[in-house]
C-alpha cells in the first residue's frame, strides 16, 4: 500500500505503508543511531514526535522485548529507508513490522531518508503527516500541520503511581561483565536467554535510597542505579516536593522526558523546593533543563536537536571527550546563566551548546545527554558513580553534624 509523508513546507515523500493503518500528524525528527531502533521506539522522550532513522536498513535483528526501555513505544510514527521484514537474531521475539502493528504505530518506508534529513537540517525540525490517502488535499493539510504542538506530553508518559526497583544483591545479577560474555550454546538450546553484558564492577551504592522522578524515564536509569546496589523509588512526575523530601531519600534523580520544558510549570515549582534542600541531585536531559529553569536560567528550541549515539561531549573539568547518546530538541541558554547559581560542566564539541551544569555550593550536577545510553555508548556511565560518591559524602557530612535533617 502506498503511503505519503507531507511536511509543513509542502514537501511530499511517497513510499510504502508500514505498521498500523492510521493517519497521524506529528513533529518530524531524525535519529542518527546505526542500531538500537527498539530502544528509540520505547524511549518516552519521543512522545509527540515521529522518528526518521537515518541508517538505511532498519529491523534486521527484529524485536527483543528484554531490550525495551519502557512498557510500550511512544513515537506517533516511524520513518525508515528500508524495513527488514525477515529478522535474523537468536534473541528475536518478533519482527519490527509486527511490533509496530501490535502497538498501533503507523509508519512509512521506501522514502529518501537522506533527503528528508537534509531538509530538516537546513530548514529546522517541522511538523508532518503520514497518510495512506492518495486523495489528500495539500491546501487543507498544511494549516493543520502548522497548528500542531506536542503539548503537555509529560502527563502522558509518567508512571501513575510510585514503585520500587530493588537493588542488585550481587554483581552476578547484572549479567556478565562487558567483554567477558560468551555464547553458551547448550544453555540456549535448553531455552535459556543470556543476560545483557554490564560495565558495573562494584556495588558501591549498597544501602542508598534514591528517589527517581519519572518525567518519561528510560528503564535503564533506574537499572543503572539498582545495578550498583541502590534501591530506587520511582515517583510520578507531579509528586510534590514535600512528599519526596518526607521519604528521606539519600539522593534524587530527575529523569529524561519529552516536550518543551517550559510546559512543565508545576513541576518546575516543585524542583525549586528540592533545590533548596541539601539532598544530592543528579538530573538527565529534560530533568537538566527543568532544574535550570527552576533556578532562573532559560531554555530555547534548537534548530533540529541532537538525536543519536555519536555526539562528542567535553568534560570541562578534565578536558576529556566522551561519545554520548542524546535525544533532545531544547537546550539551556548559556547567555542567561547566573554563574553564582551554576556553571557549565560539559559542552558539545560539535556545536558548542551546553551539555551539563555544576551548581555552585550545591550537591547538584546535571547533564543534557544520556549516561545510561541504550542505545548508544556507555562511556558516561561513571556519572552514576559520581552521584553515588556525592550521596556518600552528604551522608558523612550529615553524620558529623549530628544527623541534621535533609531539609
């Protein structure tokens, strides 16, 4: 069946329908990752968007449910150059086409994704429609495209009630150490599924309790902490600061999530209250932006954002450059940052935009990229260890001061 992608500048791409049979209007973005399409699809930060994968072949290793980053896919639509309908992978549970159909995600294949990406890079991110109607009227469609906004998408993706992610009690629970894994044919023949490799070498978080605010959190954020021995309580996005503080966490994680951070006015007010405590805070992506807004800084929408697994980030403290996984369309405005509140800690090597902040006189640091990766490199996993060290130090200080309260 034919399908069409119509952009708000009037450009029309003709291809083949994939996934669910329905029409959508969404914000069109592109991701440059060469693998990890399942993790992209199940990343809640894509709510309200349709994703174009720039790598020319998608779906060749199928779908392995164990690799999902949340309970379901979140993009409104999926755009690929070529869809592999016959996956080859011993871990595969189903094909990508089956997964899209099962979860009601429409898409289009067979278009020139390189040309689409060049348009988005030159003109900026824009809205579009995926449809199978050959008789669509462009003049009627374009005003609808221009009117579309992602809206308050955090409300859609956050959990509805709090839950606990139990800590690993031994390193063996995390899976084989990366680089040491070996395929066990006998175990596989008996129906066994091997665990994913891990880079975690120490249970340095044993006894620590972390409150994770879910603005659209990827599962691997909680797992990265639990794998180090922390117990993680995941809280809905609109939980009050008072309730979080009353639970007496050793640290607070602010997660990634979708949409314009300025749409989250209520959440920003609660984060300001968390900032005013002495509880250590580590924030990722949307959480990074929300903390900046809560402390008087500003954010703006990028021309086409950073989405992929190959973005170089420089640590301004050490001068080292890390390759990072990223997914964001907004960024903190460095021109409006008060150095008495926070200073730049990381910078994007490609375009010079901010990639992280260290808060002056506070146990708070934030990053724009994804240290939990999935998909992408795990170069920045050490940031979870830095957060654990921060919590340990705060415990030591509190003990020396005679057990003073967090607040």
